[in-house]
C-alpha cells in the first residue's frame, strides 16, 4: 500500500468515525477549544494574515458554487430569528443615522468656521488696505501743506503707533478706520522749528490736536494746567 493510499484510507476512517460519534467529537472539540482559546486565536490570526488572498478567493468560489444553499440557509435563519433580525436591523439603522448626523454636524461646523474665517480675513484685508490709504493720504496732505519733506512711510508710522494706537496726549484709544477722528500731530510745531520726521510726529485724537494747535508740548501742558486750576482742580507736577 502506497503512502497516498494509506493517507486516503485514514481520511475515510476519520470521516466515518466523526459521523458515528458526532456528540463525542463535538464534546471533545469543545473541551479542546476551551483549554486552548488563545493558542487557536493566535494560530487563526497568523493563518489569515498569511493567506488573505487565498481565503478571499475560496470564499468567492464557495459563494458562487453554493448560491442556492446559502440563500436557503439565510431564509431559514430569518424565519427562525425574525425578531432578533428586526432588532439588529433597527439598531444598525439607528447607528447609521446617528453617525450620518454627527458627520453632517461636523462638516457643517467646519464649513461654517471656514466661511466665517474667510469673511473675517476679507474684512481684515479691506480694513488694512483702507487704513493704509487713510494714513498715506494724511502724510501726503502734511507734505503738500507744509512743503517740507516727510521722512517716514506709512509702514514706519504704523510700526510706531503699534496694534492698539492711543492718543499720545489724552491716552484715548483710536480707531484708525475713522479718518475724521484722529490726526498726525507735530510734537514740535512746524511754525516753531519742527520737522516732518517720525520722531516729531505722533497720533492724536482730533479734539486734542485741535486744542493743541501750534503750541509746543510744554505750552499745551501749561495751558491745560491753568484751565484745570481755574475750575478748582489741584494739579501737581509728576516730575517733582
């Protein structure tokens, strides 16, 4: 007897034994699986990783050859477990709707945030361009009215006053977009020897600029002191 014949004979014997001892074989397999769960799991995992394509192909071939058998099995299961299937189906649909709703909310929020960010960026760019134009216009006006060279640019002036410009006389916050609410003031007036340099120019609110007029800073402070004292306020010199 050849080895192949012996092997085939053993297979037949094993098949007959399983058919004649179904309960015994089932119980033996159950005990083995309980004792070797991790080992079987690991072995199955390794086999599936090494034979992905083979398993996929075998499954495809089996389904093609046994379509009717599979359909009959499914129909039988559905008939015997209709309530269970309905519960699972409802739960699946609920989770699917929930996931869809969450995804829609996330997408909507991302879109809304992006839309708002683009809008704010456009507003910022427009405002920035507008502010540059306003400052540039004031510098040109200052140059044309005095006929004295301006020794700084719009960017130089913006760097000097910073992101939160304040009137250097009153300390008021200044909104650069309101061109009529502020002016560029000469700390030392041109009429008294001042020039159009960056050091001699600073930002003031319109009220302070108009009241200071062509006075020097010391002259203006002296006038403010006299006004306050006239109305009963006590003014002290911070340098003392």
